[in-house]
């Protein structure tokens, strides 16, 4: 009888997904596994499943002599060395569609929370205060929102914000004009044009060499005074040092951040600003998204192990 494949699961995935994996494989669950242990034991496994951590580095992939597939329980694959995986013939699968609704809704929640000072006001009331006049907010209605990256989440956000009667503009040089039209979004030709026109800027690109720091000091210098920014994509797409500078200068009225260049973001200088609203990378953390992410990923990983073709490779 053929041995069952071995799967290492390095972060939390839903029980139903674990059951699916266990039906066809031996599964070791090591939630929060640290890099040195991963490097040491990876040689025993046919498949590895991760979320944002641990990092699936060149070292991990090269040591994974039996490794056939790395599954990313989520969207961004910036924690996986894709080049080495390709060189070593290791398939990488992710679940890019499974958490888009949740990340899009989190973006809008952050936008509203920061425009209306909700976390700050909540805290004041909980501490026995009131402070109605302190927490004057801004409407979304009638404002211009600039979306950087009109992919899955950017387009989801665009269509919802149109219901708020916002003017929605977007910058995305990699998609055809038809896509802008489909979502009723105005295309702007350059990032700086988007920045000049926006009351609120929200970024929805992957983290790549090109997008790291793409909203930086140059952009804050030409932004509308009182601009608000939201980052529910990846830490560092809005340069954190430049954002701190723009907050000090009073250029930025508020920032809402779900993601950070280093996570957890303990000690991040942005935390000291009252007008910075933060969440701990919660974009995909809903029951619905985690259920879809886990079960979709289990199907894809098992398909690779069976030698079948999978859609997200
Ligand atoms: P996607 O691939 O569907 O869309 C990304 C879009 O960005 C594409 O249309 C692409 O053309 C565009 N783009 C790429 N480079 C660009 C550039 N230099 N300038 C302008 N546009 C550019 O991705 P998605 O599924 O919408 O995900 C967007 C981001 O959200 C990713 O970074 C992903 O990792 C992140 N994400 C975060 C969470 C969370 O928990 N906070 C959850 C899911 C996804
Ligand atoms: C993703 O890329 O899917 C998100 O960052 C969410 C996550 O890792 O849970």
C-alpha cells in the first residue's frame, strides 16, 4: 500500500479543512511554527500550508526535499519565495478569491471608522467620558476616493463606495479601460494625478518592488490637505516614515491601517498618533472568509498531491 502524503500546517485553518486533509494525508498541525524549526523538519513533508507567517524562504524550499506543494491560506504570496519554488518544481497554490469580500468590507469599515473617529470616541465613552465636540468627523458622501489597484478588492471597494455617492477614481496601469467602465470608475493616468484629486486614498495592489513605498513623501507633498489614507493591502505600500511625516505636518487628517511593514507592529512610530486607526491584519479574519480560504486551499493542495491540475497555481 502506498504511504499517505505528509502535510505540515503552520497556521490556523478551519477544522473542516483539516478534516478534508486528514482524509487523504497525515497532517501535523504546528500553529505559529518558528523559522528554525520549520527549516529543520520540512524535509519530512510533501506539502506545507502557511498564512502570512512563517516565511517560505529559499532555505525552507531547498531543504524540503520531498516538498511538492506550498499552500498559502489567503491571497498575498509575498511571504513565499516563488522563484525558488519554481526552480525546485514546487507548486504554490493560494486562495485569492476566498477572502476578497472580507478584505473589502474591512477597508470600508476602516474608512468610516477613521473618518468618524469611531475607535477614539468608543474609548472615551468606555472610560466614562463623552466628548461629542471633540470627535467631529467627515462624510464620505460627495468626496473623491482614489483607489490604487482595481483588482478583486479594489473593484469590490469601488462598487460599494459608489453607493455612498462618492466620486470613485482609480489608478491601475495593468488593466484595460473596460474594467474601469464595468465598475463605473474614472481612470486616471498617473498615480500623482490620483493623489492630487483624492480626499481619501485606499491602496489595493500586491506588495512588489514597484509598489513598496508608492505612496511616499512625494505623494504626500502634492496631496490635498486633509487627505485620509487607508491601507488594508500590505504594510509598506504607503511608506510608514513618509506617513508619519505627513501626519506631523498636518497634511493627513487620518490614516487607517490593517497592515504594517513589520507585523506584529509593536513599537511602530505610527501608533503614537491619535488620528491613526489600527487593526491587527484582520482583513480576512471573518468566519466566512476563513471557511472559504481553508476548504478551498485543502482542495487545491490535495489536488496537487494527487497529481491533478488546480486552478490557482
Ligand atoms: P488583485 O491581484 O486582484 O488586484 C491587484 C491590482 O493591483 C491589479 O489589478 C493590478 O493590476 C494592480 N497593480 C499592480 N501593481 C500596480 C501598480 N504599481 N500600480 C497600480 N496598480 C497596480 O489583488 P487583490 O485580491 O485585490 O488584493 C489586493 C491586496 O490586498 C494584496 O496586497 C493582498 O495581499 C491584500 N490582501 C490583504 C488582506 C488583509 O487581510 N488585509 C486580505 C486579502 C488581500
Ligand atoms: C491575504 O493575503 O490573504 C491576507 O493578508 C489575509 C491573511 O493572510 O489572512
